[in-house]
């Protein structure tokens, strides 16, 4: 009979240590080293799945967006199959543009910009616990070619033919 309370106490301690104890790694120590800016040419959108982030490179620079929706905490996906937006949250059905601003849907909050910095060694560093400034981008190195999107052909249209009005 004395073993049952001991077993319950052991189970409680085990549960607390596994699920309720605070993390041993403080949030300030989470810094992720990514590639160099040259590895992300303009026009690149890279989904960093394990970091819950998108690394977006446009003609102005490189920035990081959170891939977690602010309304219901759902995952945000790229590319959206809707021509009005680049990103979509499948939980609340919100569409976001390339800068993370909502275009259509239930969520009125923009996607969080994550803190992204260029280290002295030339690599990009992502700080997931820190929200970055909206609009702050890492500039491309000199000599990087700008991105010019190709026109999307309409199915059934002959190349070089103008659409009928």
C-alpha cells in the first residue's frame, strides 16, 4: 500500500518536469544563422519551415515574416492560389500581400516582421522571439540584378498576341 502514493508522487514530478517546467534555454539565446544575402536573389521567397518564418527578397532588400497568423495562430502558406495575394492562412482564409499586409479575409493584423540582421561574418541572423521594425530590410550587396516578374500567359493565348477587349 505504501508504493501507490510513491508512484503517484513520481508521476506528478515526472509530469511537472516534462510539461510544466520552464525551458532551460532563455528566449534571448535563440539566434539562427542563415545563408549569405547573395543566396537570396531578388524575387526569392523562402519558407523556413523549422523557423516558422518566410525569408522574402525583393528589389529593395531582404526581410523576414512570421508564418503564424495573428488571428487564430494558423499556419500561413506560400504561394496563395489566388492572384490577389502571395500568402494565405488556411485557418481564417486571410490573403496577405508580399509585405505581409492583409488583402482579404478575417484577419486585420499584418504578418509579424521578424528581426533579421547581417552579421560581421556576412551571414544573415534571424531572431525569432523579437519582432522587427515594419519596413526594415537588409540591403542587397552591390551588383545584384533587380527582379522583374515575367508576364503570366493566359491559357489558350498565342505568344505575342494581344488580348481582345
